C-alpha cells in the first residue's frame, strides 16, 4: 500500500467556489478507480471553520502502489500541473487502517507524530494502533489510517469525520469537499460479511 498528499496554497482573494466546483466535477470520476482505497478532496477556506488562508489539497490511500505511480505520470495528474503547477508530494507507507460507521465525510484531520530516535518502534506502533481503535469507535469517525513518513521519521494519522471541521481537535483540520472511496467500500462489504456483529466496521492489517 501507498499513501500521499499534495497541497496548493491559493491567494487570499481566490474564488474558492471554483475549487468546490472542481471537486464536485472531478470527484465522481475517482469512484471506480482501480487500486485506490480512497481519495479525499480537501480544502481550507479563509474565514470558514477558523481557517486563516486558502488551500486546496488531496489525500490518497492506494492498495496498489503501481496505480499510484501510474496516476502521477498520466493525463489526470497533468491536469493538476496545468492548473496549479507541479506540487511537492509527501509519500508515506501505511501501517494501520480502521473503518468506522459514520457518513458522509465533512472533515479530515492530519496528526503528525515525531518518532524519537530512542523510541521502541514495536511498542510505539502498538500504542498508536490502540489509539486508532479508540478513535474509530467515536460516533463521527468514518475511517482513519496511520502511516510512516520515512523521509522525516514521523507518523502521520489521517482521520475522516462526519462532523464539521473543529480546530480544537488534535491535528490540522480540513474541510472535505468530496470523498471517493472505491476500495474502502469493498472492504466494508467484506467486513460486514465476515463479522457483522463487530462494534466497528473493520480493522485491517497493512503488514
């Protein structure tokens, strides 16, 4: 598996209605993308939900790394470059995925957890997976995943919520404009068939 995020900072007077229309038009095109678990079209709009600036971003979780690479070299990403320029891309290795029962997506939170050089990695991962299990039981959690940023030696937790963005919560808050989740829907279906009586929709090992 493979995860990534890239962002585009926008001028203070930028018409964010253009971004909302872009997400509404392009989002459904990702609903059947092979190799994709989820893609979140996210934004910060100056003055909305406490945001101080305008920003447009995308977060991806792929089940197939070759599909992720193919996207970056095909016409879909060329349209991104043509519209906003070539962004810096953060790339992460997923470690844990948890699925909740809430919908639809309204907010995405990104937590950054530095990994101390002296940390016991096994214990650290076990601790954060336990935290994931607690978070996914919250009524508004749709899904979350934990990933390793190997370039900076830090953990990234991405949480999708059905509640409006709340900047009092841990992590950086974004508004979700559209959530495509073709692979997640398949996992949910499989999870319901395998364990219909679980308190959450599913937990999936990414090892």
